């Protein structure tokens, strides 16, 4: 997207974006020992996506949809 002259491009990578919503948020909360990564014994809410986000072109990222979610060990959503 062209933001016109005077606007600095602050695009970030998919990896950085996902980290900012997971690991980095846990750090900001001072909760990185309990949240922010998939690891035995840690709290985890998980979204299973319809596509591998790392394989999609940035302009097609909105093609991906959640097909299942798991919160506190319980499946809370399943598509279809």
C-alpha cells in the first residue's frame, strides 16, 4: 500500500506479527513463564488455520480462516 510521501513504511514480517501477539504480549504482561509459547505446562489458546500462513503471499493472507480453536484445553470452535 502506498501511504504517500511523508509516511514511513512500518511493515513487519508475519513472524514478527505473530510474535507480537504471543510471546511479546506475554513478556509485556510479565507472564512469559506461563504464556507465549506452546510448551508442556504452559497456558495455551490455539487457533488451527485453514492454510499454512508462512506459505501464503502477503496479499492472500486473508484467505486463511480459523478451522478450530482450543482454549484452556477445550475445543471451543470447529468449522463445518
